[in-house]
C-alpha cells in the first residue's frame, strides 16, 4: 500500500511525463532510443490512458498530450516517430493549430469587447424608460 506522499509523488511524476508527450521532439527522442518498441513502455503508455478521465485531465496544462498519448497506442505511429521529419511535421502542425486558435480567440475577445459598450447604453436607456 502506498503512503500519501508516494501517491502524490507518483501523481506528479506521471503528470510531468504525460505532458512531455505533447512535445514531438521528445517523442522522437524516445523513438530513436528504442523506448517505443519496448513492451513494458508500451504497457505504461496504455496505463496512462486514465489521464483522459475528466477528474485527471483537469490538471493538464498541455491537453494536446492526450491526443499524442492516444496516437502512441498505435504501432505505426510509434514506428514513424523514429523519423525526425515526422516529428518536425507534427511540431509544425501544432504551431499552425495554436496560431489559428490564438487568432480566433483574439477575434472573439475583440468582438465581445466591442459589443459590451454597445449593450451598456441600451441597458441604461431601458432602465431610464422604466423609471419614468
């Protein structure tokens, strides 16, 4: 039976490790060193799938790691990661996704900020009409 400190330590180690999976260069490193061919390591990756549960996923700072964890369940993906070009492609796709998300989020925030001042006078005008 694990002590509370051991459970906390394992949780932190697994949290750090699973978030590293969002880094395609780290995945390439693991693949080139043969970790992704070892059955115990593959079993560990399968074990880590519990992080997809909301009770655990809420602690992730880089949720993209869950997608990578899912892809790592497939042998073909693990084999392709040995190729540095594969890791580079994934890295570029992540960057494009984040740029698109960032631009989309900025536009949404700007639109909401522009709507807020327009709504305030209408609300004030509506309140004055009812006060009469």
